[in-house]
C-alpha cells in the first residue's frame, strides 16, 4: 500500500487507495486514525521480513544450565502473618560467586538471580515490610534493600571519605559489618593489618553520614588474614586467635580493648593444635540479646557458646560433628540446636558384581536450647549416595496447604553440591554448583555402540579355519539384527509416546510439574541415564570439565545432564590463566578396545588419570618435585597412549607414564618454550642430549621482551588443526600462499610507557628458533585483551583508551606468490622462512568483549566464524570475512571477483548472529569448540556462571538435508519411477515377443 495515503485521497470514491483496497472511509475520518492505520500497515510490511526461530527448533540442538555458585549465607522467607516459615516455598541464598538468588525448595529451579559487582559482605533477612532483604557489597559501596521478588527497593552507600580511604589501600584493611535491628544504623569494624589496630564506625542510613567513630584500638599481632571475626547482635565483636587458641571479644561502645578467653577455660585441651578455628554465626536470632554462636574446631567438632551478661559461657561440646545450626521448633516456637555427623558407609550388595556403591551415613541430633531435651521431630538417621563432606547445613520448616508442617534438610557440601533431602533420606534434588566455576573443558567422542563393537571384533577375529570364521560372522550378524530391531522398536515407542502432561502439584507431596521442560542444573536421583554410544556423525559427545575446587565432571552434550563426577581436592586451583590446569587427552575412544584416558597435573606434582567416559579413576601419583610446565607429546606407544612430558622445578624432564621413556628417546626431537609472565622472558629448550640414563633439557635460545607487562597472554595454535587450502586465490587468478608455521606463537600484553600511559604490544614468535616474526604496538590501549590464533591469522581485541571504544585487530601472514615447501614446514632451515606479506587492519566493535573463540571443523573446509560473548549476555557468531584485513577501502573488479567486502571500520552485530537467541547468559569465562563428523557442523560449549551448548553451521548445512525436505514427494517419485521402469520393461519384452511372431 502507498505510504502517501492522506485524508483527501480517501474521500475520492473512484481513485482513492482506500476504495481500491476495499477500505470504506468517510470525509470526517480523523487524521489520527489514518496515521494509526498507516503505522499498522507499515508494521506488517516490516515484520514480514523478520528472521525468527521456529518453535519446534527451541531446545532441539541446544541447552542452557543456570547456576548460582557455592553457598555462603542462607535466608529463609518468613510469613507475614505468624512466626511459621516457608509459606512461599523458596529460600534465598548469597554465594561466593557474587550472586544473590532465590531457589524453589520444591524443585531446585531458580526463581530469580542477580550477579552483583563484588562478593557480598553482609546478607540479612530483616523481615521488615519496607526492606525484607538487605545486602552490603563492595566494602560499603553498595547498600541495597531488596524485595522478596528480587527487586531493588533502595540503594545507598557509605560516606565517600570512608570508601576512598578503603580503596586507597584495600589490601591493608579487613571489614566486618553489622546492621541494627531497626535498620537505621550500620556498624563497621575496620581492621588495619599493617598497623595492628581496629576502628569502629557507626553510619546513619537515613542521612548517609558518619554518626560516631571510635579511637583506634590496639589488637596486637594475633590478628592475621586467616583470623575469623563476626558481629553478634551488633553489641559484640568476637574474633578467634588460632595461634594462641584464645577467643577475643569486644563490647561495642564500652570496651577499650579486646578481652581474651582461653579455650582451655572451657575444658578444651587438645594434644594437637586444630587445623583451623572458625566462628559460625547461628540463624534465627534477630531479636536475641544473648546470642548463641559456634566454633569450628578444624574438623574435630564444634563448640556451642553463648554471650550472657557480657561473658562467654559454654553451652555444649559436640565432638566429631560436621556441621551445626539452629532451627525453630514449630510445636513449641522455641529454638533447637541441630548437629549433623557423617560417616562413610559403602554398601556392598550380596549379589553385586560391580564395584561397591559409595554412600555416606547421616545422623542428625537436635536439642531444645531451653530444656536441653532431645527433639525427636528433628532427629534421625539416613543414607545419601556419594562421598559427602559437609560444609554447612540447615533445617527448613515448611507449612503445607493442609496446615501441617514438614522439615526439609538443605546440605551444602565442600565440593559445592547443594542438596535438599528429608529425614528419611529421600533426596528431592541436587545442584552441582561447582559447574559455575569451570576452568578447563574438553570434548570427547563417545565409544562404539554394541553393534559397531561387534563389527570391529569381526575384523580382528583370529579363526583357525574358514568354518569357524563363517559361524562367527553369522552369529555377529544375528546379534546386529537383534540390536537393530530393539533400537527401532525403542525409537517407535519414543516417537508415539504421549505428550508431556502438566499436572497440578499438591503441597502434600514433593513432586514437581511434569511438563518436559526441566532444568539441566537440577539433578534427580531417579534420572534414567541412557547408555552413551557414538552416533553416525559424531554429534553426541561427552564434555569433560574441571572446576576450580578440583571437581571433574562428565556432561552429556545432548541434554546437559551430569553423567559422572569426581572430587579431587588436590586439583584445587585459581581461576586465572597462570594457574589454569589443562585436561590432557592421552587416548581417545577411537582405539577400540583400549579405553579412553585423560590426565590432569597440578603445580605440586599431583597426577590424576581417569576414564573420561565412565569417570573411573585409573591412577593417582604424587611426584616428589614441583611442576613448571607440561606438554602432551604427539607420538603414541603400542597401546595408542600419548605420553606427557613434565618439566619440574629444576627443569628436569619427566615422562608419564614411565614406560614411555624409550618412545621419548626414540623421538626426542622435541622443543619446549617456557614463559615467565612476570618478567616477560621467553626460553626455548631442547631434549636432544637426553640419554637412557638421564633426561636433560638444554636451553637453545632466550628472549627478554623489552617492556614489563601488567598482563601477558600467550596463545599457540590448536593442536591437530586441519588447514584445507594452503593458499588464497586472488581476483587475477594468482595464488597468495599462506604462511602456515605450526610453531608460531602469539603473545600480546599491556604495558606502561615512560609517560605513565598504557599501550598494547603484539608479538609473533617462532617457538623453535625464538625468531620474532612480527611486532605491533597500539598506543593508548589497555585491557581487556582477547586473542584467537588459527592457520595463518591472528585476531585480538583491546580497549582503545583514547577513543574510548573496543577495537579488534586482524593480522594475516602470507609467503607470497610462491610457496617454499609444499610438503612440510620446518623452522630449522638454513635460511629462516619469514612471511613476505603481512596484512593488518583494525576494526571498531560497537560493544565490549568478554570472551572470544573460533569455530573448528574436521577438515577445515568450512568458513571460519568468530564466536564473541557480549556483556549483554548474547553469544555472537561473526563471519571472519568481516574481520578480513584485506578488505579494500575502494574495491576494484579484482577485489569483487575475490569476494572481499569493502572496508567499513564499524563491525555489525546482526540479530540473527546471536546463537543463544533469548537465552541470556551470565559471566561466561570461556568457549570450547569441537568438530563433528559433519564438515558443516561445529559444536560450541560456553561455560561460566551459566553453561550453554549448541551447534553452529558457518557455511550452512551443505552436507545435510534441510528440515523441510519433502521426503514424501521424493519417495512417491522414486516408487513411480521404479514402477514405470518395470512396466516399460514388461511392455518392451511383450513388444519383442510379438515382433518375433511376425
């Protein structure tokens, strides 16, 4: 319809557009109505060209798991009508991952979640109507009131002078906060570790000003970074001197110094010093003037104490107890002290043929704090699956719709598992929150199915005669037919199964809504795990993930379900590039019947080997030396196992397993590069001088980068990456050959010049010879820096401080129009091969970049795409053609023939390029990609606080039939052609017969 439609046009009964399209109008039609009508028509035109995701494609090839992190503090929602708990059926948590969240107790799903700027310093459930939840984070920079629905009611901060003083020397101060019962004042204890002093501040929340402050109080040398302190009811500040085993307490507003109470005065005399002493505040004491608190004796039990009349008195000693808490008893409306003790209890069934199932026995004993009698409703024994080490627990009273109550037990384990169970041991759900802190991930192909395994056995059968081979082939094919029939019947049952039914859930049971839309982060004990077998195109894999706390996971790539998990505390590390522990894949599932094997080695020399498919432990070894660096060798032994070269603290090589030492000596033309992230020095080592008696590492070259780096990133090429084309055809039909140096390493970092201004420097170094291939300097640039290195190109991003924007720089290396060696590349030639053409260009990216990676396919034929995680929560798939440094400013016919896009500095963010569509992701730290059996398809796994998995096809699905392919039409055509051919054959034979009788 014409966009120039007006009121005058509509009044003409013969020529108006309105009459022509059957729209009857009157001369008195308001102009506003016509404008609305035109806007409606324009909207229809625009929406007709919008790309979308069909409903049947949602959750088909992707999944998302949302996590919250390791539990730090817990708050129960209190009813507004009485003192009973949990009418809202949810619990609010603060975690060590800077998250404030609410979880449904019934099914463990997230009701709402907020990622804050820093770790939460104080989290209080006030119960007040105008401020139900109160949090402090950032050392007092953010003081927030929250509603029970996760909405910010108000936001304040402490005085500017106080915050600036803390931020000026943050490493010297430790802060502890306390909120008054009337929500009007905040007490802050500021410990100065350098001067060994304490200052108390009282801030008024209404006026945002400092109300009172105390003179510095000397605290002596007993206060350290490990000292545990806490406020008790805003009147008492208590600390634990773990060196002299003394409780130090201060009466706020009265005492001028700490009062010390030796633990021996309570009758606690231990032969050995506890591993640690830690204070534990106990819940449900908001209005208590004589608060109870606990003291953790380093795993040997707890001591329950109470402040009474400005003195600390002993209430109870609980030996061999894992955790304690306070819980309201609904019948008496009093508090009960609950203790939980654990004991490893492997259960071995009499007829079991497999390894014993590891379980943990739980025993909860509760006492009434006033009478001291045992509370039977809060006591019991049960068994949970797995080896569980308790970090903390709580007992949650829940009011049901029939006015009866039940108790749920929330358990947080040392390996960051959150469990909801009851006193009968029936687990409602579990959440593996360690998955929110993944540091390394790898894809692993699944093993062969039973059908394929029998085929492999047929080829390797060593029969003595032909008859035995024939019988073996017949039996194998019968088994294949049985397996095929069973799988076909199973697929038919799944295809015609009933649709998910959404039934109403009663409060009297613990079942959740069954609608087929479950959260992969929530694990049920009754989950049915299907056998994991390899599919035809390698799309179904296992994701091996290593968490920060040392827990290993096997994740099903199709559903996101956790297949297995292993907790190894010795593998605990920090989440940064310097301390990252890679997962070394020594053997894949391609070498049947040998099982797959992976290993993880930490800096202390602890080696852990495991089966990545089943999670079974293969070997644990503790070296007597520390580890500087590790490298997976490319050669395999007779069992198809790749050895690991370990360099210890003294730069002495160690081979794991030791049986592969002879293989290493046979192929000892191996070079090693060491990087010092602090000084920026590079060293190249060779092992050519190693003998049977001693393995030696000889330094071949060294480079000291000219400037000290604040941050340094070193990126090698992907191991085993396939390059399909060795050159690039230009518009004039000449070939521009790529500089494919497999030993090239990209180094990029931030430094400061003589004028105290930051800049980013980029190096390309040959790791074998130490030759610097290329160098680029970006002035007035700084972090964050992200880099991708593949084939003959490097793409890295940085922040341009002068222009205040994120920029992406692209570098491509070429040998020129002639190739030096088409068969193999060697860095040890007499005349070092250097790239003759270096194409480099910089582009403007419209938003920030958190993570960057590239796609990978099996043969490298498919076009490369760059995966970029945006701060807005989107995962962008950007074609590399947009970041091609050869994009011309003024295209010529040759450029157009080559298919180069004209150069425009600004890079686009197309909406159709967001591969996670409306599934917003949070705090992604890494992206892992993997090829499949289909050359067109690449698997993508993004990990962080959320996990996301999907498939991408950079060059579309050129090797797969489309979803809308008309199978019925092609089947009818084929059947018709076959019938026509037989009919034609019959007619031809009849014609020939009739002709012979003539």
